[in-house]
C-alpha cells in the first residue's frame, strides 16, 4: 500500500465508519483516550459463549481522522477472532496495517483503539474470574 | 481588523482568495488532525505538521536552524515570502507554527482570520492536489530562544516579581487543579494539577468569536485588562505544551501590541511534573 492508498483507506473508514455505535448486551464497555490530541474511543465488546473469541465489537468516539479510522478498521480486523490472537497483536503491526508512512507521527492515535480493545479483554477476563469466585463462595 | 495594533498580521478570506496565485505568498496549513489537509485544502497551500516538521524528533525542543532552512526551502518559501498560516481549531496550530517561524525571525508571517473553518463555511474552493514548488533559498539566523520564548526557571523568577503577568490559558478546571487536561479529554499527562502561583486564568478560546475570527481590539483589551494583563507588564503565557498559549501570545503581541510577551512552551507538562516547584491549587475535591 503506497502513501496515497493508505490515505484513501483511512479516509474511507473515517467517512464511512464500520461498526460504529453502541452494542446492546456488550460484555464490556471500555473507554480509552489519548491526551496528545484529544481523541476518545469507547469499545463495546461482546465475547462468544465459549469465552474465547470476539463475537461482536463496536466503537464510539471523537477525534482526529487517524484515531477514528483506526477504530473502524480494527473492528473489522478482530470480529470473530480468538482473544488469544488479539493478545498477540502488536502495536507495530497495527501501524503497518494502517500505513506506517502516514501514521508514524501519530502512533498513539493509530493504536488507541487497539490498546482500548486489549484493556476491554483484560476487564472481561477479570470479570469472569470475579464471577467464578462469587459463584464459589 | 484596522483597530488592532498590528493589523497587517491578519488577512481575511477575501484577501487569500485574491492571492491564490501570488508567487510572493505561500499558504501554510497547520492542523491538529494530520489528515485534514489530505481531505482538502486551500489551493496552493502546503502542509506543515507540528510533530513531524517543527519538533525535534528526540529532544523536547524545536527544530534547529539547519532543519528550519531545509523545511522552508522545500516548501518554496524564501526569506521574503509572505507566509499565511491557517488551520483547524480556531487557528490554534496555525499560531503555534507562526510562533516557531518567529523564533527564527521570519519577517512576514500572517494568520488567515477564521482559519480553515471560515474558508469552508463560506463554501470556498478546496483541493486535494498537493502543490510542488521549486526549492527556494532560505537563510535563517540561529533560533532566538530569548525574545518570545520562556523557560521554567525564568517563570520561577516571575512568581516573585512585580510588573509581570503570568497567564494560564487552559480551561478553568485545569487551572483549579480539578483536571490535568481539557474537559472531555482524558485525565493524563501530569502528576500534579493546579496552576503556577500568581497566574491569572484567561482561557485561550475567549479571544475568538463563534466563527473562529478574533474578537475586536476593545473586546480583547477588556478581556485581558480586566485580569490585570496590561501592556506595561512583561507577560508570559502558558498552557499544557505551549500550543494554546501560542494563540494567546499572538493575540497579546500582535492584536493588542504588548511589547514584551513570551510563550512558556514547557508549560504545565513540565511544571506539573517538576519536583519541588510551587503550585497553587484551588480545587478542593
């Protein structure tokens, strides 16, 4: 993907965001933010019944083109994916996927959604552990 | 605009429309959102990004003389070019870029009053075509860090001085210490909240109207004068990283004509993280 293609890719997702909006029955609602340029993203995560993969994911947010486009792109990337695979996703992989040449001066904007999704997964697992402990007691 | 102390530093959208093909004028778009320029910009405008172009990539500082010369040469800007900055967010980043240009003494730097928002609101032409200008010859002096830039230890001295004014241009909640960033923004970035002792609170955006143009000379004079920020004083403005305060610096220096105004770019991210510096906090929560 050359620079212009990367820009078109980002603008398409910014102007026509996928999976934008609240998700009914989300297991986790996780807000995230980037103080560098004022971007905010909230991830809504619904985990599959077996507790091991993303059944549905959506986002809401405001901010710069890169942060909002990246959130849209991420939701497409991870729907149906095992949680363990998302654990392995590296911020650098995300930057490469978005187009390093375009986003390299705004790495925090580019990785905000991924970081927020990872935080959502951590919260999901902690909630599961807590629910298990409550059931035992 | 005629009542301002230096009306020549502001141009309006009609002026820009009339000078789109003027070889002595270079339009420079500087935004917070790095991809806005790619979505459409004023025909002939070049982009200057505050991160990639104006900051040092390693040290927390600005570019040096050599990089500045190369940057301007690559944009087809010579020492005699009239540079007109404009951008998003009430020209917040445009005034920041202008302030950096002034660190190197660029002679003729102006702001498009109303910025990108006003140009678009008037339905004027935007293009996605990126211009390619032949390299220009630019010779810059060493960066002047004394005249319009302030550092932490100088600010510390100002706390004890008379005849000076410190202006905190952040939001009231940041000033009080309730927040360490703007409302609706995440609360990160500094270890302590509050403001520099003796600083008065005048949020930067109070200097502009709803259409992003600057308020009148009289309105601005009242805004700052009512808080004791008057032209007889040495003034230092600060915010979080020196971007919002560059906007206030521009207003005080050029629109109100204050003779001595500096921007403390270390601002709250330096002050609020420094060990042992005094802080006032009015928030009692």
